[in-house]
C-alpha cells in the first residue's frame, strides 16, 4: 500500500529510468562485443592497472559501471559522466570521453573515433 502525507502526496516515488532497457542493453552489447579492450583500458585508468578483464554492466544518466577482475578478486567500478545526461546520443559522447581520458592517463595513443 502506498503511504501518503496528508492523504495527497505520495511518501514514496517509483524510480523511472532515463534510458529504456533496450537502449542500455544495446550499449552494453556493443561495448562488450565490439570494444572489450576499451572496457579494460577504462578500468585500468580509473580503478587499477592490475585489471585483467572488464565488462560494462550498467549505465544510467549519471555514469557507467564496469565489473572487472584483478588478481583473484572481482570488483565493480562506476565512473561518472561529465554531467547528467538524458539523450541516447550523449551516451556515446561520454564513453568516448572516458576512453580518451583513459588513454591520456595511461599514456596510450587513442585510436580515431
């Protein structure tokens, strides 16, 4: 049962995702199948240089999330976007920016976009 304040204002609000599940799934599929090396590069730059494997597992309007392996451990990394986003096209821009920053941090020459 939904609790209300003074009988008019809901005390809880359901979270409505910014991006449809199909959009998130398509981006994750693309990153994990077409850009696995980029995932690893991002994790190495933003979490640990010891990472040996990485997959993008989620994203929302605030950032992207990767699960990675380093040694015998598995961990999760969430990297914020440059700002809050709301359009599908902004996802690519933000991931490319993370990739470019990762290359800069690690001293790797980025490939053309």
